């Protein structure tokens, strides 16, 4: 199975069409409140897996949600790199990120701190990746261990957005009704926090 390099101009235009006014920063997706839901990756909202059995639970929950979202033979995978400049510097991403997502091609950069003298930028790298259960496990395990952050898995047409993080996953659906249906199917994985965090 071969990954497909994305056209960054087309992807930016598609984002603006599907998610007008919404941040491309994965950690800000939860601001799309009317279509967002968060699931925790372990029972009792435990943050990090300690055993292979717990890694199995984390991956099984990712597989379950993604299997309900994915309707095409491929997904869009986006990973991040960081620098103090508005353009990425080679190699652009950490060795761990490149290892888990080697085909990622530079898409866009977003300023995440504009304080003079402390400017920093997140650089996003994307590829269209064949989808099958378990295919993204190396990436998802590194996310679970907080080795890699700010990952997105999306429908190739950006119809839904999936942000795995250390401790769970943020999902943004096309409609509030879609979000509500997904949330109701997996109530045991929701946070007890009033705001769903």
C-alpha cells in the first residue's frame, strides 16, 4: 500500500470550504463545540497505558471509533513539526514522527506563539494513507505515550476530523446529529467532566 502525497493548495482550499473560520491546530478542534466529542482511551479516564493489555484497550478504542468514521479506502494523516521560524527547517519533524509518518509532505504553518523574541510555529505535514484496521497503530502508540502530539486523522474530503492525544481522542463530525449518535454509542468512554474534557 502506497501513500499519496497531497496538494497543499487544494488541501488548504478544502479546509476553508469544509471548516470555515476553524483553526487547523489539532488541540483547538474542541472549540467546534456543536460537533465535537471527546472519548477517553482507558477506563476510569486513566491517562497513560502501563501494560500491553492497556495498550490493547487504547488501540481497540481507536479502531472502534475510526471504523465507524472511515468510509473510504484511505484517510488523510497529518503530523506536526515545530520551529522558531514561519517556514520549517529540515528535517522539519522529530525522528519519532518521521518514523511513524514517513510520507508526510509539508502542508502549512501556523503561528502558535507570537510574543516577540519567543515566536514559535507549528508546521503540518500530510499524506493520504491507505486505511485498514491496525495500519496506524505505530503512530497511535507513540501518541498514547506522549512521544508524538498534534496528530490528525481525517476523511480525505475533510468530512470528519479525528485528533488522537495522550489519554483519548477528540472527534469532530459533520453535524451535531452525527456527533450525538457517536457519543450515545460510546457513553462509557466519555469523561465525567461537565464540559466533556
